[in-house]
């Protein structure tokens, strides 16, 4: 079996931390090319990670013969145009989150992939944990009964990154190859926004991943805390099955504290997940409590699994663990939340243009 030849667009902090090491690790993948706007950087990354080609433009990368697939790991403002170019050229795409700036752009990418019979994945590592996969199975099999309410608290100490005070998101991470460029996270024209685009985009996709339901309306409040970007978010969401969802999220916490608490309330049972702590508990209405084996530290946020799954999906060895539809649902909720917060009104997803 020929190895999947992959090109990576945007070889900054996250690509060099997660995607490039994953490609090197997978026996059925080959890193054909990397792209950076600066020739010296592209050549350095190509040399260090074993890519055959160093490119300075997306067109140069997409013109390479033998290229099978593309990972788009650039800044959010160019996700749509770069992913669209890759799909239109006939390449499978793994796209970083946030998927796009708007839901309409996200839907178009999904439509192009379907029309051209290509695989489109959204890079959301939470979708690949043992607990995430089992939680989804339990919820969608009816083990909890009808899903009535979900409560989410998500924090990650990146407020200084979102405010542009520093560029380092590397607390708790080792072997950082390069840090993000200034503006990648704190300039709204580049990042789309603050916490809502950078972090709540994870939660928005996770809600549909777990339940299979899309959001239909949202009422949101943002607090920018003196920044041009939102730092605190609260969302009240109604899903298409009628389930009520609350999401609270911020990047303003101590470096030693992260929270990702998901509580799913069904008519027959409650499921409690602590994603940053790697624990999951099921409690049914007969008071039976099931504690699932905790995740190892390396399993809690499996950064390399989206790229590893990407290769397996292309080879037909595994199902798509994070399909483009989840990215569309995420962008619907993110965009609608921004409109709601700006207007002070409830906003219906169907009113998105």
C-alpha cells in the first residue's frame, strides 16, 4: 500500500507540535511538503521534519505531483480559502479549528468535499478520547434516555495570549518547536475573535459530537475584560431535540487550573465528564454509579490523533472521527453567539445568512 503523501499548510506552533510529529509517526504516511510564507522557515521545518519540499505559497504546494492530502494549520482567517483550494484540487483535507469565520463558509467546504468524494476532517482532539467515544455511544444509544439538559464549564489559561500580552500558550507542554506569531490569537481580523473562536469552537463541535443534535438558537453574553477580544463567554443554547444547554467559558484562570466539565442530564441517567482530568461517571435513576477507568495523562488531550485518523480514513482503515459536519455545527453556534452578544438578543441559527 502506497503511503499517503501529505502537505501541511501553515507550519507554526500547532502544526509542529501536533500534526508533523503525527505524520512522521504513522507508517502509512509521508510528509511530502510544508508551506510557510517565509522561505527560510519553510526550509528549516522541511529539513527538521523530513519533508521533501519547502513551499512559500499554497499554490506551489498544491501544484506538487503525487500530493494526496492537505492539513490546513494556518491562522483562521485563511482556513476557508486554503481548504477550498485544496478540496477543489482534489485533495483530502484535515482542517484546524475554528473551521472558518462563518457557518456559510463551513457549509460550502462540506459541500465541495461531498461533491468531489473527498474526506474532510476537523481537528478536534477531544473527539478521539476513549471517554468521548464511549460517552457518544452511551448518549446516542439511548442509555441516558431523552437528553434534556447539558451543562458545560470550559476554562484554559490563555487570556494573555488572547489579549496579546504574550504569545506563549505553552504552559504544561514540552518540546515546543516554535511559538505563535503575534496576532495569530489576539488580532480579531486574523483569529476571528477571542475565547469564542479559539476555545468555545471546541465545545460547540463537542455538543453535536456527543448528541448528534445541532443547535437551533442561542442567547450569549461576552465580557472582553478590556481587550478587543472576548475573554468571558456565557451561552444559553437550545438544541434541535429541545435540550437546554449552558456553556460558560473563559481563558482567565491561573496557569495551574483548567476545567472542562460536561454534565449531560437524560431522562434515565446523568453522565459526568471531567475532560481535563480524564474522568467519567454514569449515574442512573436507580442510583447505580458506574466509574469508568480514568484516562492516562497522555490520553487526556490526544493532539496527534486527528492527523493519525486522517491517514487511516484515507486508507479506508477507520471511520472519520471528526467529520466536517461537526465543524459546521460549531461555526453555526459560534457565529450565532457573536451576533447574539452584539445585539443583546436571542438569535436563531436558521437566520444565519
